[in-house]
C-alpha cells in the first residue's frame, strides 16, 4: 500500500527535507581537493544535529556514516573515510538524509571536485536532468512508471545507462516505503499517482555499462566496468498543483 500523507505530515517532511538540503549545501561548499570524505561526513552530521534533527543513515542497517560518499566509479553507499582524499577531477556522489519528528528526508547530489572532464560534466548534467524529467511526471493521475520511463529515456538518450539494482522509493515515517521506483520501465504502467504521495526519486546513471557489484566492505556499490557513475535524488510530494520538491531550503 502506498501511504498518502496528511498536510501536517507533509509540513514535517518539508522541514526534514530542508535540513537535508542544508546539510548537502554545506557539504557542497566544502568539497575541494584535499578534503577527506570523513570530514564531509562530520560536517553534514553537525548541520543536521544543530537543526535539532537526526542523521537518517547513521546506524541504518549498521551504516556508519551520516552521508554516503561514493567517489568516481562508486555508485552508491560509499562509506565516509579519513583515507579517502578528494582530488582535482574527481566526482563525488553524496547521499544524505535527516529525521525530524520521526519523518525522513532523503536527497543526493554528485559534486565535481575542481575541474572535471567534459564526459563527467555531461554525465552529471544528464543525471540531474533525468531526475528533473522524472519529477515532472509526478502529477495525480499519472502512473508510477511514467516517472521511470522519463528517467530512462533521458539518460539512455544521452548514451548513458541506468542502474537496475537500486531504485527510488516512497518515504515517510520510514526511509523506504512502498512503492519501489525503478529508473527504467514502461510509461503508462504501474500504480496511479495520487495527491499526498511522497516519493524519493533517485536516478543512478553510469557512463559505461549498467552492471554494478558490491565491494567486500558490504556497502560500497561500484560499476563493474570501472567507469563513472552519478546519482541525484530529491524527496517530492504530489500536490493538486503537481510535484513540490521537499529537499530544498
Ligand atoms: Mg538517498
Ligand atoms: Mg533514497
């Protein structure tokens, strides 16, 4: 069952989204060559706790960080580390979540570290635009896989590939609620979208092949071909007027 949220719940989730966005902005402002992903993690945690909120990821199934910090060919779930030092030309995917009064916000961005290649720039741009395309389908009466299809069409149209193993999701009192939102699928299919649904839409797009695998640390997911991957995510609510992004300041 897809839980539809009341206006009161949406107001709380807007606050959780705002805190999440603030943490990600702070991380983005600190991203530069020489910084470790653990420093970025500590920064995000401080911003979230200063707001009176809780980091959503820390302790989630035992994950040790406030952020997932996934570098270059890492797709998602990279563990923040004092030995991972950012270098000019890297791209860093940062996923972050915050809990306010029991409700979750969830958002991700891929940051360039200094000057990056034209191909990396194109990947980041396409992934961001595929998220926007997915969000643009979030109107009452549309179908769930209209979102999926919009993401896939844009990403593949740019010559990139869609990660199949990890998906977006409903969100509320739990980080992961129904429905699962694949980044590929057939337009016109799936459950009907309705006002009050809150969804975390999160394309994970690879520069090369779609295949991914997990590292021995039990968390980090990487591209099998070692090529770059990017990840953008927003938590949105479907209103009578269409989609509203909650993970913004
Ligand atoms: Mg996320
Ligand atoms: Mg998510």
